[in-house]
């Protein structure tokens, strides 16, 4: 049985989610304690619990301690099966975080997976937006052999959530190493600005215009699509995602969400400034995508590497967990103003 102390490194829900995913993939029993120990409200919240339960459905796992507020969990997996899987969060808890927990498991299923997640948040604080996953993460994973698609039926925001998403994944248990070390030349700069039941205030348009103005001043020519969404009658909200692609396969993304008393222009400006921070450093992976890629690099046979502008606590935590659970080795090397993260050959 693998023993994981959830208070280590970031002490966040990411350690829980990835521990469960790796246990399912390796078919090893897991015991994790001190779940989310370093967070203001430790233990399992709705979105963490549903991620565990959804992972359990994917691999017919036996669980103990899978209840709200629990700080200790036992997870005993069996074979990973595909097919149709349903998940229900019932708060504004992050749907993207649930997808990040389950996508690696789906790659090792015996047949394609259709995961339907309802009544959650697609665009919430302290988590990637659903469109960041669609336009930054999945395209970055595609060269590794990952065939997955995310369709948004309903956007969901804090505090009511009520978002709805379907992810389909084709199995791929022989991942191709991720090796992107050359920034190259920018080929395109795109974006998607979304608002739900806020078209009368031109929220999506204002977010997009503000983002474009910031980027144009820095010499870029962005194209931002505007979506005036009406999918969720329960909760108004907005978000914007921006991403740049280069001729060497680099994808750098940034996002921001609308909040009460936060001007739409501020949302667009925030996302644009985040992207400019990445572009000015010329890494091959943005800091948010970097920690998401670590598990896939660990699971791929052979050497993987990329350049990132800073080492976040999530990057450190994910590397620590991969080395502990998969017996792989990562190195971090400072190269001028960037950091090279490499998973060494098996």
C-alpha cells in the first residue's frame, strides 16, 4: 500500500487528486492522510469528494473515508473500465479540477470514456477555467498521443455553479514523451471571451476589447472570439482565455474570470498581462500548464523536458509525488532566466 502525507509540499487538493489517479493507473492501494492540511478548511470538500468517487467509478475502487470533511482516505483500485461515467458536484466546485484528476485515468481504460459532469463550476477562482483546458492543455497533450475533447453544455460560476461539461477520451497507455525546448516564432495569438446572461452589458465584448488593447500595445495582433452564452439561467458570470502558439509547437495560455464588482475591462486586462508575462520570458510551457504536464511526462516512457519561467509550489508538489509513486526522476536546472524541467529516461 502506498502511503501519502497530504500535508507535504503544497498540502493542496492536487496531491489528493493525483495520488488517487496514480493509484488507479498503477493498481496500487493508497492510504492518504492529512488531506488538504495546508488549506484554510482542511479535508474533502464537495469537488474533492466527487473527484475521488468518479475515479473510483472508473476503476471499481473500494474506498474508506470518502466523505465530506474527511482528512484520511483509503483507495483500493481494480481494472480501469471505460464507457459512460456520471459525476455530480452540486456546488460551484471546479469541474476542471475534477477533469484534471480523471483524464490520466481515462487514458488507461479498456475502452473510450465519456465522462459527464453536472452541477459544478466551469470558471471559478483558484482553478483553471474550462476553456483553458480546451485551448491550452488538450492541444499541448495531443502530440503526446492524448485524444480527448471537452464540450461545455452549461457554463457555471460562483456561488451557484450549475455548470455542465462532457469529456470524451480515447485510451492511450503508451504516451509519447513531451520534448519542447525551443520557443520559436509566434504563429498565432487567439482568445475566447465568454459571458453568461450578461450580453446586455456587453461583458464578453468589453473583456475581449480590453485584452486586445493591452496585447496590441505590445506589438501583437490577437483574435478573440466572443461568446454571449445563455446556457445557465441560474448563475451569471464571465471568463476569458488567451493563448499563443509558435511554429515549434509551444502553447502559452492565460485566463481570468469575472467577479462581483470587478470591471469587465479589468478581467480582460488581467488575462492579457498574464500572457505578456509568459511571452516576455519565452518559455516553452506557461507556469500553469507546467504542473498539469508533470503527470503525463512521468507516465510517458523516455525523456521529456520543457522550459518554464518559474517553479511554482504545484510544480514542486507534482514532481515530488511522481517520484514517490512512480519511481521516476525529475531534474530542475536554471538556464539563464528560465528553468529546464526534465524527466530523465527510464
